[in-house]
C-alpha cells in the first residue's frame, strides 16, 4: 500500500509545479540545501541556478552573516529567524510559518526585506522544505517614508499650535485690560451717548473673548487636550498674564483720572 502521507510522488512532479508558480519558490532538501528554485525566486535572490544549487539559503542569498563560516554557522545565525524556521521545518512534519525579515545581501550591498512562507511537504524521495519568497523592500521603504512624513507633520503642527496659543494669550491680555478699563469707566458719571458707546464696546470685548475661548478649545482638541511648552521648540515660553493685566489696570486708572466728569 502506498504511503498516504506522500503528497507528491516524485521531485519531478514538484519541480514542474514550481515552474508554474509566479511567486518566488525555493525548494530545499532535509539538509537545508537548495535543490530547485523557480525563475521568480532567482530574480528575488539575484542569482543563477548554477550559483545557488546545493547551497544553504543564506549562502545562496550572499547573506553577510554567512560569509565567514557559512549559513547557520555564523556568530549571528542563531538569532536569524530564517535559520530558526528552516530548522523547525526540517524537524517538524507539519511545520508552517509566515514572517518578514530584513537580510543584508553582500552582493547588493543593501538590506532587503523578504516576506517568507516556510513549510514542509513529503515526496517519495523524502521530506522537502518549501520557501515561498516575496521581496517586500519597496513596501517597507514606503512605510518608513510615510512614518517620517507623519512625524515631520506632527512636529510642524505642534509648532503651529504653540504659536497660535501664544498669540491667543497675548490678545486675551490686551482685551482683558480694555475690559477692565471699560468696567472702571462704567462706574463714572456718563452721558447717555457715552453709556451707549461703552456698552457696545463691552459687548465687542465679550464677543472677542468668546471667539478666543472657542479658538483655544479647538486648538486643545486638535492636540489631544495637551500642548507642549513653547520653549521646547525654540519659541518663547508663555508666561502668566497677571502682571501684564495689573500694568494695564494701573494705566487705565491713571487715564480715568484725566477724564472730565459729568456733573450730576
């Protein structure tokens, strides 16, 4: 009776299937040596069939960790997820994994992100390790550029929020001073026309303060309710406005002394 665990009767059948797969596929024997690789796999590995046959995966890829002692024997090979998964696939019949790893190719002199799927299949000649390859470098580079752009945009937004907050506080200081002056003026004897003008001015000041409150609430909402100190970005730090208001009030009181009073 035929062994029911055998998925492919011969390597020839498996090799024929590999040639029809568009993804990069590398076939390894139980020792981890490459015994077949399809054209897409050769393109991703940037090698030829003659160069990579009977080599370990890292040696065929020209991995920098394989230079000195070969794939699996370098100082950093014990940390390599590719080696760990290949060895696990060799040891476990039902092993299957999918992962992304960055490998540095000496031939290319650059890092390459590979998305790998590793599994084991059985043929009549023995176990075979199937490694499906996908070059994910372009996608990873785009993600890195996008993250850098997001970080730069976040910093620019924070600076803008700091500037807006500082300007809002400075305007509020001046308006509070005007409101204080008008409040003091309202206590003085005024003509009906002066009283009407003063009330209109007070309404304008109140409206401006409401606009500032809405603007600041919007700023706090955009920044998650938290605004970094302005000094952290090189801008002048915001200070307490009480001293400024006190100086304005003193100025208002001084001016009120010079205002002609209306006799009752």
